[in-house]
C-alpha cells in the first residue's frame, strides 16, 4: 500500500511514522508513506499557498493551484483509490472505514489548514472527506496520522499476532473485554479466576459476556442493531 499525504506543515507528520508499529510496517515495505510539502508547489517567491477569502471574512484559504499541481503529478504516476480530505465537517471516521481503506492500494490524504481549502478542490479532486471527531484541530495532519495508524495496523503482517486486530474494540460493533497480565494479585486486587483456569471455552464465554457488558454500559448505541 502507498499513502501520499499532502500538507502545509509536513513536520507535523514526522514522528508518527518514525516509531513503533508504523515504522516497522514501513521498514518491512508493507506500506510506503510519502509526505509532500505543499509549499514545494507554490508559485511565488514567498511560497504562498493561501490567500484571503472572496467575499471577506476572517481566516486564510488554501489555494487551488498548488493542490491541483501536487495531486495531478501524483495521479500521473499511479492510480489512486481515494483522494481524502481531512476536515471537521467530513464523515466521522470509524473502524469500518479503516477496514475498507486498508484494502486499497494507493491513497492520497490532503490535510486542510487555516480556514480550509478553496471549495473547488473539494468539488473536483476529493473523493472522500473524513473527520476524526466533532472538534476543530489546527490542521488535518494529526487527523491524517490517526487515519494512517488505524489503516496500517490492519495490513497483513503489520501486527505480530495476526488475530489481535480482529479482537480490537469496534471490530464487531462491540467493545473489547477487560485484559490483565502478571501479577495475578496486586495490592489484594485479583485477576478474575476464570482467566487463570486454563479452561479456554469458559474463558471465551467470559470474554464475550464481559465485552457485551462493557458495550451495554459504555456504548449502548453500538448494540442498537
Ligand atoms: N481538521 C481540523 N479538524 C479536524 C477534524 N476534527 N478531523 C479531521 N480533520 C480536521
């Protein structure tokens, strides 16, 4: 898989890909993440990529030309499955979306900044708009990192234990059950006996019951169907 991220602040996207699981996925050539500095596509000597809004109003708007040139250059090199725009008014990002995106080969993610992009970018280049939640960040970069993390960890052979992504919270619209590790007792707080029993059918049943209980308590909306 290849993910091209277009950003006005590419430094914000450095560390998420330089450590832990995402770094390993990149080192193993399972995914290639290429961050493009939008200023490299600016036309003037000041490397301007934003301008005032037509009609007046506070906040700068990202101009269409540099974005068009960057996306068009990439599209000449390969075919993209989606051109995603990170924006607080996009569709709420979910595990289902991550699952679907993880099946694709090439993605472009455009990070909004300032007030956002010229509407014509959204109308003519963007195929999917994603929000990571109902709050406004100073740019789409952190959201793009969230989306990349959620996608990349699903790719085959990224996680050590192949089954562990399948048992994540939300994979079946159900939250994960509680988990424990050693010691079996700490300050008098005990790990549930069943987990120490070695009885795997019973352990599975306990986990299912707990997952259901957690979901009912914390996210009853997930159980609607
Ligand atoms: N850019 C600014 N806020 C955002 C959000 N909540 N999700 C995605 N991109 C954003």
